[in-house]
């Protein structure tokens, strides 16, 4: 058994060594001048990665799903309408979270493995001029679908709804253009293409979203995720909660690695590794769930060839080669694998390693 | 300037070295057999530290305030009554969080610096037989007050309300007896007496509290903190959210250190360090906010002697000696300091160091 895991599943991916080093540094307090300087730098780095000038850009003290909840619970009030695209687990989760925030949820459903169609979005927006929020997943980790955003973004811009976008799996692995697309709330996760350990959710609120959070009739249903209180700490250092100091340092370090490489270079590296993996998987009889042209570079959801056992295959990869890949979930459980090439891990070397290990395992 | 901080404020305290080592280990996935074994051990260790046999004992993926929110949002439904003791910042926060969960909040107020009086609790419980929750802070970090629990616990046992207890600052620094006191939900923070970095909130739900969470009419207002969904992962490994793997390993390691020392030994160490600090502070003209007999060993809230400047004094300790202490908050801002001797830091050596540094700073 390999002592060190190669994490080629749906996340977490392996963390960049710089982030693990940052985690182990002796603690400082959350009002320490050195920590506050670091926090400001962290926000600048996040703005660059999200491609936004939004003032209110920070990391939620929880994992990606906490960021999802923070996105919705701050802007939705009981009785508001939220239109949500649902074509996998995370779209379904958006709908659930919006409903718990008190919203009437209008779902735009697509088959798992398909994109949310722009014409369906247009119809929903037209049918619901009152909608307060339109929410969508960019990279659907449960199906490997890459949701085209540009056309939909232009439809949302013609509507008063706030545009909430889940970029948990996409951020820094492919183009995410928060300001260019007119996204009002974008959130992500540390542990995917950013290659930081799990525990934080980068997030960015437009001024319009902050205005919605400030002008609500009743306080947000979550105190912990209330962005107006978090703003009080970030801006005026008013105590809210004790931030997870080591994780914030790790994110700061990880974003430094991302920006030193350069975002376009990083996207291209993901594309190269993805192309090599796709070729290898198809040659071995795997078939992609998402249609051509709508496949994520960092998450490959593929149907198993005949005769390959889901559980045995994954167990052999893990026990004999220390390689973790993920099962299908929901509708795809038992039938599909999900293979991730995220951030630090998106290399041709890792692809070759995986394919060679697969050849051994599939031969048995 | 000292490179390494001595964190003698309201938290975080310095982390035990074992926890920082655990943070920097290479990642594994959250379904990795080694991780799942570790999670089960972590739960056993938490049960021992909380002194409970509660099955549903785990760490919330957020800081202490996320634990507070998880405690209330799972058991309170709109229209329920929650009785909350308020004698400082954290009691006030409990009331706020309960209200956002939809509850009608009945406050039992005491002056900041005083305890919540058992006779007031008795009166509130009698006046509100319908109350679903009674919530209290054990160690009020904003005032240094140690809330006596035993008498109040016996009053709560005669009432149907669920007993929610904040042990963020007390856990492992003084007696916390969840089962003995009949507490239904207890939560804590990693970064106080457990000497683990901030980022997790240990929590324990009694079977009665779990029953309340399961039998509610509508889902909890928080998806992220929904204990019925988290139970699905802990029990059946059904995916909920990606747990903060390095922080969970750090907590596991930190709890190992706590239990290796022994809880009674650890409480006694806190007492010894506290007695030495109290003597030194009183000799130097500081006076305690809480009355004698109700002072926390791990958090000393003291009024400044005449002529000592709050901001200058703390700044000098930090810049010249690398020692962090905390200001007063709320009603005590500018007038008090809060000095913490938590977990790893609760040593006579640290007390002597602080007093010597104070002597230099106060002399200026």
C-alpha cells in the first residue's frame, strides 16, 4: 500500500505542499497585525482568481456547501422566488438550501448528464419576473457537465434577479469570469482546483447582492453566515466568530501558487491533462456521460466498460496503488466513475500513472 | 519582536505541537478507510471529554459559533419558545441565533459579570411550561463568569425543555459533565482549552435532542448544519459535505493529548495556574469582574488599575514580548482586560512570564 494517496476523485484533490506548510505554522491571534495583513492580501488574491472587483470577497469559515448556504441565506427572504437549474446533485442542493431559506423554488430540470438549456432559462425568467435569485452550477461534480454560462448570463442580465453561481469545482481550473458574466454571488471550495485542503469556501458578493443582504426585512436565517456581520469584522474588525486561522493561511498560500502559475496557463494545463485522460479512457472502453463539448476538464464522469466492477475496481486502485477515484452518485451509482484532475493534480504524469494502474486492475 | 506568539487572550490559545503536526500530513479522501477509522476514534475521544455516552457526538465543520447554531437550528422550529440566559456576549448570541431559527425567545438577563441566578431560571421555567429549549453559557468568555450548573440542571430536569449548554471555553479546562447534568446539546470550540487551532466545533446531541431534530415539521433552516443529514454520513457514509480533513486530524491528535494527561489532572493544572495569576493580578492593582467563587480558571476578566491604558498596554505586550491578551468587549471595552490560560498554555511558567512582562509594561 502506498503511504501517500494520489487523490484523483471528485475532491479533495492533493493539496499543494505550500498549503500544508502554511497549516503547520505556529498560531497567531485573529487580531494580530500579521494576520490582518494576510487577510487583506487573501481577499486581493481571491478577487484575481474570481476575476472580480467586488469589495466583499472572502472565505466562508466552512466547506463549499457552507458557501452555497451563505450565498442564498443572505439574499433570500421568506416568500421570495428563486429559480434554480437542477441537473445533478449540486443543483438539487441549491434548490433545497433556497427552500430552507424560505424561498419559493422554481426548478429548471434537465436530465442528469445534460446541460441546463438556455431556452428553458429564458422561459423561466419570463414566467417569473418577480424572481429574486437565479442560481446555477457551473461545474456539476456529480455528472461532469460543464454548464455554458455566457448565453445564460446575458439572459439573466435582462432580468432583475441576482445571479448566484456555484464555482466549487471550476474555479482556477477553467475560465470563471464573475464580473464579465455579471455574477452577483459566486462561491467555491478550497479542495478542488485550488489544491488547498477542505475547510473553506471562497465567496464574492456584488454590491447589488450586499444591498439585498442589508435591506432585508428580517435578519438572515443563519447568524454564522450573515454576510453583514462578517463584513463588520473584515472592514472594522468587529468580532464576529474566531476565524480558522491555519486554513486561511493555507488558502492564502494556495492562491499564491495559483497566481504564480497564471490563470490561463493553469486552465491550459487542465485542458492538456484532460485530453490525454479522455483519449486513454475511451480507448479502454469507458464512455462519457456528458455530451461532447460539455465535458469538464477537471472531472470526468464516465460509464464503466462491460465487465468492470465498480466497487472492486476502485478498491484495487486504492489498495494496490494508493489512487483514489470516486464512484458515481445519485442516478449514476454503480454505473459510473468520476475521475478528477484538479489543480495540483492535473498533470500528464498523473494521467499516465492512472492509466497504467487501470490497465493492471482491468486485466484481472 | 518575538516570532512566536504566546496567546494569553480569549482564544485562540497556542495549539499543542501534536495538532500542528497532524495538520501538515498529506491529505487522504473522506471515504479513505484510514480517515473513517480516525473519525470513529475521534467520536470516542469526544465522548470521553464531554463525559457522555451520546451516540451523536462529532465535530461541526465550522468554528464554535457554528456549533452554537447547529445546537439550536436543529431542535427549534418556528413558534417554539426558547428560554436563554443572557449575562454577556455569548448569551446574547444564543438569543439571536434562537430567534433566527424562528423561536420566541424568553431572556433571563443578569448584569454582565454576574451569574444567571437559579431562582430566575426557576421562575422562567415555571412561567413557560411550553418551552422547547433552555440554553445557557457555562463559561462566559466576555466576562470571565463561571456559571454554576448543578442546581440549574436539576431545575431543567423537572421541565420538558431540552437543555442546551455552551461549553466553548470550559471544555477540558474544568468539569463538564454532559450526562451527569442531563445536558441535551453541548457544543464547544477547538481553539480554547482543547488547544487545537480554530475551525471545528465539537458537539454532542442526546437521543432526545436527535428525536426532536428528526420529528420536526419542516427541515432545519440550515442544510449545512442539519444533524439528521450529518448523521447519514457518520452512520452510513452517505455524502453530505466534504469534511475539513486536516482539522479533524488535528482535533483527533489534540484530544489524544488531553486524554493522555487526564481530565482531572488537566482541570487541576488550570486551577493552579489560575491561582498564581489571580494573586499576581490583584497584587498589581487589577480587580476581578466576576464575584469571588464564580471566576473561570481559564479566562480572567479584570478591571485595569488607574493609569493603565488599555490599548497601549496590550500593544506593548504584543510588540515587545509577543504576548497577546484580549481587550474587554461590549460593556467592558476599554476598562477591562481578558487574560486566558487555556489548555496547553495553562502553566505556571506562562503566568510568571506574563507577570514579568506586565511589570515592565506597567512601569513605563
